[in-house]
């Protein structure tokens, strides 16, 4: 099965792709190319999203709100607050650049984190010896789903004029404040996140020969823990 066919079949016949992966020798392109595509997608997303005036204003409002709170807490004077707002407006042109770099770095870190989680689930959870390189292939192919996910999010951002949007139940509640616990919880139910979780279970189940039903509880549990931590953190910071 060619690399291109693997990428296409991942969307229509993922079980076949991972069955091939289980028997094939290690191929770094299975994770390196999806990672590259994700980096390109996140850079394009950042540049295009911050070309939307409403998104830029939303970012400035959030920064101004944070500074206003610091003034209220006595950590800044009103004059210092105004100086910082002026400085942020001058350097706002660099936001897409900094955001693109940060996004690409986060994609690289997430790729290895996902590979590590697959390795842990396989070797420690399911107790089947799987090399880290193969774990990276499983997670790398699953991560390919993030590319169309980024495209869909960009379309929603440009349609709604806010970064606080995704293909999740939060679409039904457009007035939810960004960063609120409920908004964070609903974001965890994003269609592409859940799809990725399922693909990780399919791939790990195939490669370890333990099956989808054995792997899914592990990845479902990891998703639940990460989502719970994100909601807890948002509750802690949002209440301040």
C-alpha cells in the first residue's frame, strides 16, 4: 500500500491501513509527513485567522481585560496599563508570526507526546512490546485527521469572527465566554478530537493484536483525564 493510498484510506478504511502498518517495516514517513502537513496547516490557519479584524479585536479585548484586572488588583497603575496597551498595538503585527512559530512547535511536541502515549498504552497497558518508532507511526497517521480539522476550524473562525469556535457542541452556544469551564468542556467534545481518539484505538488494537475494544478504554480514559484537567484549569483561572 503506497503512502498516498494510506493517507486516503485512513479516512475511509482505517482498519486496513493499520493492518498494513502492523505487518510493514518501520517507515518514518508515516509520522513525519503528517507532522509536516499539520505544521503547514497551523501556520496557514494562524496567518489567515489573524487577518480577520474581529479576531484581532477579540485578542486585543482579552489582553485589555487582563490588564484591567491587574489594575484592579493593584499590580499596575492606569498609566502603566495604557503604556502596555500601546506597546501591544504596535507589536500586534507580529502576532501571526509568533503564533505560527508557537503553533508549529506545539505540533512537534504533541506528535512525540502522542507517540509516547501510544507506546505506554501498548507496552504497559496492553502489555505488548511495541517499538517507539511504530508507536509514532500509529499516532502520526491518526494525527493526519487534524489537517482537515484545522481547515474546518478556520472556516468557522472566518464565519463567526472568533477563535472560540470548533466542530463541537459549543457551536450551539455562541455566547459562551472564551476560556470558561463549559466552553472548555464542550471543546473537548470536538468531532476531530474524538475521531483521533478512535483512530488511535484502532491502530493500537491492530498493531498489538489486542483489538479495538481493548485499546479504546485506554485512549478514552486519557482523553477524559486531559479534558478534565483542562476544565479544572479553566475553572481555576476563569474564576480569578
